[in-house]
């Protein structure tokens, strides 16, 4: 091959690379983050290199093409920018310039960028690319969870991310967390990814069915009761509207599968601590159904905390300004609620305590100023977000959770786009 031909080939390769959509790159950086974050546990900033490169790069691109923003989400995006600026300002007030180097600062800076990338992924018909990436993410989480089970059973396998931290607590020892620090973070993320695949199931049935099955398995293993109920309810709801008979069949089959699964797990693996945790938490669902909220201490504490927040709304003002220090609002609840003063287990509550009325207003406006074509799906997406955000101690810092939520939101905003366009070849 002549040198001129080789030079032309290199030039064409470079041009093809440049033609890769920036939205695809920023989405890929979020997915790859969860590979890096586990492989290089605790080795900051190496463990977060993908987003440290991908998100700022997309920010530069987005600012150069901001004039092309869609009118359906422009006002929503501007309020999300305001929310991000407010949160960054509070972090700077609390910690000074060193706040810029924190992951909390980078996360709130990233929110409008992830929102914009998600909207562009849907409007530019990158559903195939996004769904494939999320399926890879789920498979990776499943592999890690199976490795953690192997570690518990055989002593050889994958360690829990929490075991590498200085504040490692024995409460994490019996969890199956995937690449996340806490099992609830994994479960909440699976719930949001499940919702995405449930929506696009008519577009990509095979990939979606596999993804939904993996989400269900991971939710059982991570065992968040709220996520498990959310998935069951959503499946039944969708099946009912498509076919009432199918919905009854789905309900019966899932019920039988859960009962058989619990029996087999107890029978053959009941002596392992991580299995005891799964079985105990499943039993607690039936305890709540039988005895009410008092049947589960965790649920009771959260309910009291949420009701307390509603009583504090008129006193929120400017918030505490201090991130994860909400004693000013929670302290009068007394002993047993200390955790809620750090992690309120609700995005809405945390925003209210930390950022006050301004935080609630800007984020609320960012959500409700979007102009959806399918209001029912839009409202269900918001409902799902707030329910799933109650699962984790805090969803701040969970990049993939918000990326997928914004994708789901985009699907509700542009849901009447012709399916053939979504199925078309990606540009």
C-alpha cells in the first residue's frame, strides 16, 4: 500500500471517529464508569476517568450547539441548570474552592449535561445503541453479583465495594451490591432501568425481555422490597392494559415463582447469611401486609420521617446549606432517626432540607415545564423517580440512575414520534 493511500485511510478513520455522536460518547462514559469504578475501587481519580473525560467534553460540545435545543424541553433544561448552579453554590459556600474537586460538585454540574444528552439520544433515534449499552450494564452487574455469591459460598469470587472503604460496617457483609456500595443503590438503579426497557419493549422486544428478566433477578438478589413491588406492579399494570387475561396469568406465575423460589432458597441455601437476609426481607413484605407499617421498623421510620418533612415545609427557607447535615430539621425526631439527618432516603426530602424552597422550586419546574406528548407516561415516570429515589440512602452521585431517568423522561416527551424513525438506522 502506498503511503498516500495509508495516509488517506488514517484520515478517513479519524473522520469516522469524529462523526460518532457526542451523545453516544457521553452515554458510553456513564456505562463504562461502572466498570472502572469496580476494577479500580478506591483509586480516585482513576476509577472515575470515563466521566471526567466524557461529561466535560460533551459540555463543551453542548455549549457550542445550545441554539439547537428543542422547544419542548428548553424551559425544563434551563431550570435544571438553575438547580445545578444553586447546588454548586451551596457546596462552594460550605467548603470553599476545594468543593470543586469533590464528586458531589461534579455530579450536580453533570445533571443538565446528562439531561441534554438523554433528550438528544431519543430525538436522534439512538434507542438501539442506548438499550444495548444498558443491557451490557445489567449483565456486568449480574456477573459481579454472582461473583459475590461465589465469594460467600466458596470463598472465591468478587468482593463488596464497601469492604474497601474505611467505614466498612458488618451490615454490608450480607448484601449483594454489584458494583455499588449499597444493595439499595443497585436495586433502585435496576428499577429505573427496568422502566426504560418496559417502555421500549415494543421497539426492541428481545433485548427488552432479557433486560427485564435480569432486572427482576437483580432486584430479588439485592432485595429492595419497594423495587420488587414496583416491578411487579408495573408488569401487572402493563399486562392488564394489553390483555386482562395475560395480566392475571403474569400475576399467578410471578406469585408461584416467588413462593417456589423462597422455598428452594431456604431449603438448600438457608444457612448462608446473605440468603437469610433475602428471605427475612421477603417475609417482611407479608408482615407489613398483615400488621401494617408497624410490621417493619425500617418502613415505619421512613414513614415518620416523610410525614415530618411535610410538617417542616413552611420552615425550609434556604435549607441547611450544609450537604448531608440536616439535623436542624430532623433533630427533634429523637433517637433512632440520626440516619435521616444524613441520608433522608428521598431525593425530594433531601433537596428540601439541603437547598430549601429554591431547590424544590427549580427542580420541580425543571420536571413540570417539559412538554410531554404522553402525559400519563410522563406522570408515571415522575412517580417512579420519586418512589425509586426513596430506596437508596441518597441518589446524589448515582450517574446511571439519573441518566436513565432522563432517557425515560425523554421517551414520554417524544413518545408520539413514529416508531419507524426509532427503528431506523442510527446515524
